[in-house]
C-alpha cells in the first residue's frame, strides 16, 4: 500500500487522504463492512478500536470505543448518511459519553469515503469535513492529522492473503512485511510527526445491522 497524499485545506475546512491498495474494491470494502475487520484498523496502533454496534444502512450507525495505553476509553459514534456498496460511504462521526450516548456539545466531522479501480488495484479517497477552523486547529494540536496515515496504514496487512499474512507475523525479516503504521510519508499537508495524543475522528457488502 502507498499513502499517496494527505492534504489539509483550511479554506474548505477539510483534510483528504488518498491511499492505494493491491486488492480489489470488494475486498477493501470489507474492511469497512465487517465490524471485526473495521476495529482492527479504525484507530491508531496505540488506541485500538472495539466496535459495539454496526449498521451501515442509511440512518444507521456505528458505536465504538478506543482503548489507550493506560486502559482509558474514548467513545465515538457514526451516523450513516449515504452508502453505495462497494464504492462509497458517507457518515457523520462524533464523540460519545462513556455509555455510548452521542455528546451533543462536541463538534462532529462529516466523512466521505470513495473506492475506485486504479492500476489493477483500488484507490481509496477519504475526506474529512470539519465544522470550524477552531475544531481543525484543535485536532491538529492533538496530533490527529499525523495519526490518520497510521490508522489507514494498518489496512494493508488485513488485505494480504492468509498465508502471506501468517508469514509476515512470524518472520523476523520484517522489512518485507507491512508495518502497523504507514511507512509512506504524506506528500503535503501534515508535519509527519507521530504522537500518541489522539482524538477520535473520524465504513460495508449489503448494509445490515450487527450488534457486536
């Protein structure tokens, strides 16, 4: 996989990440559609996700939490606004209270995901649209923009055939295997400095509701 670009657009209050995968669209789509696969990359390596509810029909949503290095949990939610399997998904992502109830007092992020054939594989375009410049600045201070490539970088290992994935897990020659964090550097828009400070950001075959 290669992170093609990470571009921040202050005028349009957005951040766009483009990544290429050596896998067909249908397979990449499953990393959003299957809650067990989604939680293996939705969140940086330091804050793995646990998906509690998963319903990717329009009007449905996802409930999840992320667990930090010291066991602290940060809860989040999605509300699906558009879905066209296996090519596109749009949803609103927000913070939640400890019981999973959406926190109406915190900002939300609109997320647009597109998949398209590209060079025999799949190109994913992931765009985040923020409510305000102040919220964008806050997320950047928390290090969220640097963390996005780390989270997406975990998708590549999940797309490898089982036999190759097992070899990568056991081999000491790790240079031939994907890292859990992206080894590609953004072409623009971020400083590229890793950090463990993070805020949730910001999904499907046929849409269906799953209690996980």
